[in-house]
């Protein structure tokens, strides 16, 4: 039986082997299109445990499939009634990797019933190559299409994303207001710190040559909130946190929340890790996840989702129970880390 949660490094390297096998078969190929279909779940979402398990199983089945045996992979959404951003970002990254190393494989999604869902997928650039999308292709306003970059070029990549956000959400105001631009820059940069410092640490050179320390990001404005999601295929917080200097200071947090699941307990500890470390050292500084947590806590409508491997963590500053936390482990792994948070867009009065 095929593995449902393939190791990321093995999976990416296998995609290269698939392309080599495909090249050999192409010499004997007849004019016949070989296809395989995957049926998407009813609720294509990561935002609750039941739907996340089904969504991740669907995505991991695609990862485990030997794509060198087909020319066309069909993603069938005939039963799907809900399509959400975080799940779309995960699926897009999977498709992107497969297409990168299997040039002869095409993807097609079918039977998206809701016109708004179809419009959303099209505007996000879902299933497209990871290239800039023209304004004409974006049919949904206030939407930042999926972008990709590599961690070693984080400074340039973040600047590019912030410039795109300025154009999409701020009507060019950030170019003239460096203070506002810095706030947005820091929000993206802090999320990327986890990738830059730890996510792909100790990955094999062969993997990094093929793939790089890659990440994907998308953004969407809903009312006065900009929702940002960033995803990587690295080790995941539950693997990297125990290796960090100062982990002993948050081991008690892990133990406290361990009954809810190992991975979600590690995520919870990671949100406290830097703050605990620097408070102990008396510097009062913090970076990474604890800084993103500050964005959520300072925003009356703040939501912070962190998915890492099998763990899910939600900080909710919106519901009746302000500053509430939800944690659990899913059956299936996200094979990396996805961070989603929101920042307030200044009101029209504040902009004047």
C-alpha cells in the first residue's frame, strides 16, 4: 500500500525520477491520453479537524501517485461545496512541484459548481505556472495571487510581495509611507524567518539543488482585513523546535499541552519560544512566531492559524471568548508549515 504521508525530500526526488521514466516511455508512446482522476472532499478546508483530515488525505494521495504513468491528472470537485484559501495554497504547491519535474503531466480541475469558487481559483492562479499573473487575469478585486520564492533570497522576495500588496490593497500608499510599508514588511518577514532559519535545515543537497528552500504566499482582503497565508514544505515546527537553543525553557509548555497532541503542543510552545528566551535574557525582543502573535493580539479582529505537520493551532481574538486558543492534531500531515494571519487595513479617515 502506498504511503499517504510521503516524506517531502523523497517525494520531490521521486518526481525527478518520474520525469526520467516518462522520457524513456515517450519514445514508444502512442497517441493516447492516459488520465487519472482524484475526487475532492465536500469541504475543501483545513479550518476544522474533520474537513482537514479529508482535505489532507486528498492532497497526500496526489503526492503519492506515480504521475509518470499518466498525461493528465483530473481534480474533480463535483461534490465540493466549500473551497478555502489555505487548502488551495497547499494543493497548488503540490501541483507546482509535480509539474516542475514532470513536464508532460497536465492538471485540470472540473465540476467546480459555485461560480465564485471557480472565479477565485482562476484569479489565484491555481494550477498555473508560478509566474506573475497579469491584472487582466485577476477577476476578483483585492486579491493577491499565489506567489513563490526561496528563503535564501528572502529580502528581495519579501520586498516584491510587499510591492504587490501595496498595489493590490493600499493603492500605492506604501511607496510614499515608509512607516506603513515597514509594518507590512515585518509581518511577511517574521513569517519567513521560520523558513529561513529552520524549515529546510539539514535537507539533502540534492533536494535543495532541485527545489530550493521554497515557499508560497497568497493574500485576500475581506472588508478591512488583509488575510495572508504562507506555506513551506520544510521539516515542520514539531521537528525543528526541539533542536533550537533554549528549547528547555519551553519544554514545560509542551508537557502541559501534550495531551492535545504532540505537534500542536510544539506549535503552542513555538509561539512562546522567542519571547521566553529574550525575556530571560532581558532584551525584551522577540522574532518569528511570537511577533506574528503580537499582530494577532493587537488586532481586535485578529486570527492566527498555524498548521505544522499534523498539528493545528488557532489564536482567536474575534469570538466572544477573546484571546481563545484551539489546538489539536489531525490524522494526516500538512508536510511542512502553513501560517495564516490578518492585519488591519487603515480606514479611509486614517489614510488622509
